[in-house]
């Protein structure tokens, strides 16, 4: 019975993570602007790969491996905003403009 | 009787198919992305998709050492994105991105708004 529970949770996590990653990829293609694409790539993409990693840790049924997978997920959650913010700041600073449908830009001009 | 291994096998195969679709879309953005930061962002996302692939393969084969490989790939991807961002910053101000008229229109609108504010 325990095996069925672990298998069901693992399967649900696998499908959910894959769909989060697919949503991030669709957003990366469909959104009009670097600064909007960043939303999908760094939020949904992180959650997608983190859920898949969590599924792999849970399926092993070993506490050490599960702890390693959770540590990896936390590491991705910590680093994704840093890299996204750094890239957005660099792009805005070096003059890549917002899309035409953006209504305001709160950062002052260079 | 459906065994737990069969459930996980079906789910991991479906996850591999969905991740393959996501990989194709992300590679399309790497190839087509009009500016350099778009391509850097898509490469960052590509690292995330590769981590997902490695995790699904870890489930599919039952070989849990793949998780360590995924964590180290995430570390390398983070460092690569930071280095690319520093590169974009150090390249200086580029006032005419090679994209089409949409970005240019946005730039003019933003500059006009900046004057009135």
C-alpha cells in the first residue's frame, strides 16, 4: 500500500513538473519582451525542475537522497531570482527597450 | 493488477514527452530570440529543462546518483548566467537593438514618457 502511495505521488509530481516546464517554455515563446519572458522562465521554470527533482528524491525512498533533492530545490529557489535580476538589470542598463505595450518604466534613464 | 512500477513508468514517459516539447520551444527561442539577453535567458531555461530531464531519467532508471549531477548542473548554469549578465553589462549601452520596429516603437514611447515625467 505504501508503494502505491509513493508511486502515485511521484507520478503526480512528474506530470506537474513537466507541465510547469512546458508552461515556462510556452511563455518564453509567446511573450513579447525580454522582461516579460523573464517572468515565465524564472518562476515557472524553477518550479518545474524543482518538482521533477523532488519526484526523483521521493521515489528513491531514502531520507539522505530526499534531503539532497530538497537541498537542490532550495538552491534553485535561491539562485533563480538572483540570476534573473542580474540579467534584467544588465539588459535594462545597456539599453534594451521595453515592448511597445509596456505602460511605464520606473527605472530612471541612464 | 497495476503495479506501482507501471504507474511510475507511464508517468515518466509522459513527462519525457512533455519535456521534449518544452525543449523544442526553448531551443526555438535560443535560435530566433531577437536580442542577446533573450538568448541568455533561453539558455538559462535550457539548463532548467536539462535538470528536469536528468531527474526524470533518475526516476526511470532508479539510479539516484543522477540527482547530484542535476544539482551540479544547476550550479554551473547559475554561474554561466551570471557571467553572461556581466558580459552584457560590460558591453556597454547599445541604443539600437537589431530587433524589428516593435522594440523601436516601445523605445520612442518610453523616451517620450520620460520627458513628460
